[in-house]
């Protein structure tokens, strides 16, 4: 099981946000460049298993980018945000993080969950 | 000086102090940072506003600022500069948490949004704790 998981919820509909494209990136602290690690799409439960391996999830700064604009587009709706990026950082190894995204066309929230 | 004359002079000064403050036009874009862990405004949070150039997609810095005691930052942009496009508000949230002696999960928060009708007003609050944040289009 990936030590990093997410869960995208369409809170306007009260349903998971399915088939949303997302990507995980890690910041190279020397070059300040973001390296893309994974691309994926949320499943029917709004989740995207297998984001990263235990070995790959070393302490550092990561970014989860959610293609929310494309998602609303695919539902025939406009939205305020073209995409959402959540940047987080950790120092201790062997951690697990659950990073949900609760979303409507004009709002979003995220938190460190479990 | 006679009392009467002093009263006259006092009248001059008071009417000058009655001048209403000439606040400039209100920015069509505003924000409000709230520390929801403590239930207080997020004051002294550094922030910056960018617009994305087309077609290069490069971000151009428009304003930098810092939230006041009420967590607000007036004067983000003028009506003239507020054209349609994609904008980004970046909040230096980790600096803020560190300044009150706490660690935080997010090194910063960036909110990217699309302005299709610059004639409207847009209010973009940021509600935050050390391990969460939310934003919405408000008024």
C-alpha cells in the first residue's frame, strides 16, 4: 500500500470525484525543479492507489496536483480554479499521509487525514 | 487671546479634522486569512499576487503584501490592472506558523484561479490550521 494516499470528493454532489487526473511531484532542493513521480486518475471511489512506493517516499517536499478544471469541464461545468496543487513537506522517514481534497466549483479544502 | 477668539480658532481645526479620509478605490480582489486553529485572523502573513502571461504561461508578480491585524491585505490590485486571466495568490503560511513557534505541514499555499469577468469583485479567503486549509470564492 502506498504510504501516500488521496481521496477526492465532489462536495457539491456528495459523491466521489471520479476520473480526475492527478500527478505527484517531488521537489529537487538543489535545482528547485519539480520532478514528476506519478500520474494517475481517480477511480470510482475518488481514490488513486499506488501513488508511491514505501522506498520511494523519502522525506522532502512533495506536490499533489489535481486537474480539477478538466474534471469540471468533463461534467460540462465551469469552475473558479483551473487546477489545485497541494504542497506538503516532512522530515521524518517512514511516515504515511492521507491527503483528501474536498471540492466544489467555487471552493476546496484539504487536510492531513488518516 | 480672548476666549471668543480661541473658540473661533478651535472651530477651524475641528473642521479640518472632519475631512473624510480619502481612501483610494477598493481593490476588486481581496483576501482574508484566518487561523482557524486559534479562531483569530492570520495577521502578518506575507503574500504575493501573480498573473499568468499568455501564451508564455510565465507568472508575473503583481503585488507583494502582508496581512494586517485583521488578516486582510487591502490594495491588492487596481481596477485598471485587473484584466481577465489566470491569477495566483501565494501565502507564506509556513513562515507564519514558524513565527508563532509552530511547525506546519504545508511550506506555503498557492491558490490559482481564473478571472473571466474582471468587472466583478472577488473575495478569496484562506482558512488555515497547521494541518489543513480551505478556500472559496466569497463576497
